[in-house]
């Protein structure tokens, strides 16, 4: 999946709001289990907003959520968006079956 948008700026896989992990796992609770916070040391607070988006990674998305896009433990959506509060990362594309 190349259209994997991520609003978790402090995740080590986030490049310009795109996920650059080779594979992510979405739990039954819709949490992104691959979310990995990093301690970025930016002198300029909005620095992450100016990182060029990287759409080159074709991320495999494993999913265990009870979602209409989950087929055989894989996400078959055209794209997903991950966001969350502080230490959580949640798939916002989730639609309950």
C-alpha cells in the first residue's frame, strides 16, 4: 500500500506524513502496532512539516481488526490514515463489518 498517511510525526517511520515502514500490523483494537516513537531533536518546532513526502515505499499492512477492509488478516483498502493521541496510533480508515 503506497497511500499510507500517518499523522504521528514523532514515529521513526514517518516521512512527510507518509509511512515508510516495509510492513505494519494493525491490531484488533485498530492500533498500529508498528508505531515506534522517536526522540527527534529539532531546533525548529515545525521542521517535520517540511519533510518531503515519500510515496516510494509499498508497505504491507497486516490487520486483525473487524473491518470491512480486512481480508485474510491483510488490509485491502486503497489507502489508510493513522493518527492518535500522544502514545497511541490508530487506523482511522477502520469501518466495522
